[in-house]
């Protein structure tokens, strides 16, 4: 029996790209949420947390409509890049970023908040400009938040099913991620393949989490 | 040097201050907790962009026409909680400041480490330092950013008496040693007496008094801020002699000798003593057969009965210096004290304890 591992690689690629995008987008968003005193804050917080409570099919449904080439955003994206957002890897990345957003933003936001303004003001009075403060003081002190955020985002994207099914479908090499592949194997009663892929995913997820908790225990970055 | 005309709304009142800080020395910003002292420091440092009004320093406008952020003001800030960076060791914290220094005041790491006694701590994690060590590192870190002015926000408030006594003389010495003026916020009168050259008093967001430390400490308004219990005066003198056998030191204050427990300060060096009013006893005749070592004749120059209490404050001129006595109104009546009258002021040697320090100037006698 040969096991088709392509869905696993695709899932890993999706999770990797999504996590990277989330790192870049989630950091400023979490920072803004942690530092702002504006009344808009709870609104943004609620929107960010929506994927936690919304069924993936609902999120996927709205994204499908948004991504549709005949719709405003989907059409604009198609014109701009030449690729459609529906039933494509790019579309999956965009959907996954939204779907996993709270898993990156919330740990970051709470570690930024725990840090407070104290170390920042101290660094500023020592002559450190804002970006300098962010990279030399905030980032090392918020390391735990980053590790948690990165791992949760990665793992959450890896286990994604509903949203992918709605916006990505089941195109081998494009959108056929591991959870979809397992679902299809079960549907077609190919339990052996389903077993293998499930076991690989289970083992991988456990290993990643184990690594994270070990690292976290080894290097407890104390915040004051 | 530093000119302020600012207003900053606070919960209970707004901080409104218009003042020009004199250059050099240590200026104590003194007032009760919550009177807006820290807010004022934060405005000076650039941590309150919302404050209205203007701040300028040596001709540079920091606030008013535009806003110069904290990292471009070159102001050292020592916080009450030290705020060392926990991901760096002591040397790393000092290096952080050194790398970002925008000018060179000639303050070197060796000089700072030596002055603050940090040589044994360089590779320690900041979590393992004691409270006093943390503050010393924090002061060193600020100095190494080559600041044009240092602000200290109750840096010793969280420390025990011993740690405090170790650091106060170092702070008093900073302006002379490193050429950096200091604004020192505190609500403790003994700290004011030990570090300050000038005092600015504050109450409910306003400045209420400005002047040299010895003068300010005699003012009833200032004593009112600190609570009567802490009232007293400052005596400036020179170490005249030591009695090693009895472990006593004699300090000469303009010709009047004061005897106190041994102080490790060389003969000829100037010292500052603080005598609290409640430690001074008055007599109308020179007492004999008494253990009190310091008995000096003087003239009552101010008699201030405190209505509604049992006490009166009596200010006595000893010639070169003033002392204040806090005695009961009943005693004033019984002894027949009046302004202009002669009295003997009795000060137990032990009451000088721990209130003496090498004076700010530390000038050796000629």
C-alpha cells in the first residue's frame, strides 16, 4: 500500500505560510490592542475573536461570497494578481489567516499587556526609539507569547477543515489538505489510508506541542 | 536650564506648574503622596504627550511647539521600581544605555561602576539583585546614557533603612562627580535633608515654595507638608575632631560645637546635620548634672503656638544656625518663653544618629 503524503505536505505548507503572515499582521494588531485607550478597542477585540465562536462553515460561507470572482473583493484580487481566491492555495491562506487570527493575537496581546509601559518608558529614557524598543525590549520579554501564538496558529491551521471545505474544495496539490484527504478516505471507506494520515497528524501535533512545552519550561522568560 | 509652564489634568485636580529649575546640584521636589510630583517628572521626561503648555531645556523646546519624544530628550529617569530589563544581566543593562548615548559627557563605565560599587555584580541576573542593588544599577544605567539631567522618582521608597543610607550619599554626590543635575522626587523629609541643595515644594498640583534647603526646612509650610513629627532644621558644619576611644565626632557649625556618635568622615570635611524639633529640649537656666552633651545658648526668634494641639514650635537662633524645638504650650507658659528671650537648647547626641552625612560639597578644609 502506498500512502499519499501530498496532503500532509500541503497542510504543512499552508500552516507555515499562514503562521508567517499572522506573525506579520498579528504583531501590530496585538500591539495596538494592548496599548490603545480608544473606545474602538472592544469592537476590534470582538471581531478578532469571532473565529473562536463562529462555526467554520459560517466563516467559510461568507469568505466564499467575498472571494467570488464576480464579487467586489474577489474580482479585484483576480484582476490584481491573476489568481482566483476561490478554490486556490492563496485563497486558503487568506481564509486561514482570518480563521487563526485570535490564536496569534490573543497570546501576543496578553504578553504585551503583562509587560506594561514600564520597560518601554525606561528604554525610551535611555534613548531607544520606538522600533528599537520593540525589537530589543518588547520582543525578548514577550517571547513566551510569541511561542504560544506561533504554535497555536500553526496547529490550528493544520487541523482546519470546515473553512477549507467551503472556500477551497478538494483539489489535489492546491487545496486538498490533510483533513480533507482523511475525510475523503473515510467517505470512500479507505480506512487504511485514513488511519495512516490520522496517525501522522496525531503524532506530529503531539510532538510539536511537547517541544513547545519543553522549551517553555526550559526558558521561562520572566516579566519582572 | 529647564523651564516649565504646563498643565496636566489628573483625577482629583490638575497639575499646573510654572517654574524655571536652576542649573546644577540636587533639587528635591517635595510634597505629600499624590500631589502630582511624579506627573510633573513624567511631563519633563516626555512620557506625557497629552500635557498642555510648554517645556524647554537650554533653548531646546521639548513641548509646546511640537513634541519631542522621550528618547530624544536625553533625560535620565530612575523609577521607583528600578525597571531593569529582566532579559539582560547587569552588564547588559548598562550596555543598553551606552549603545544609545547620543553625546559624550565624559561619563565612563569604569567611573560609574566604581562610584556605585557594581564591579562584583556585572554578570548577575537582575532578578537576583537586592532592592538596593537594583536601584544602584538603575542609577548607573541612567548615567551611562550621558543624560543632560537626571530625574529620580522616589528611588528609595521601597528600600529598607540600611539600603537607603547606603545610596543617599551617592545620589547627593552625582552632580559634583558626574556633572549631571538631579531632580529628586520624595515625600520623605529626611531624604530631602540629606540630598538636596534646593527644594521645590508641591501641593495638590501646584508649586508652593522654592528655595535653598536649609531655608526651606525651617518654613512652617514645608513642615506642614511633612507632618509635624518630622519638623526640624538643617545645620551645616565641618568635622572638627574625632574621639576614637568614646566613638564620638565633634562637628563645628560656625563656631558652635556639636557632639554626636562617630561618623566616618575625615576631619575638615563638611557635613550636614538635621535636628528634628521633637529632639530638642529647652531650658531657661543652664542645666547641670545632665547627660545631654549639646547645650547651647540662643535667642527665641519665633514662637508659634499650634492652636488645637498641645504643642508650640519655637525657633531658636544659636548665632551661626537655627534650631527648632517642639515643646508643649504649657511649657512655653510655665517657662515664660517669649520672642527675643534667651534660652538653652539641649540636643541629645543620639538624636543626630543617621542624619549626618558628608555634605553635598564635600569640600576639604583649607
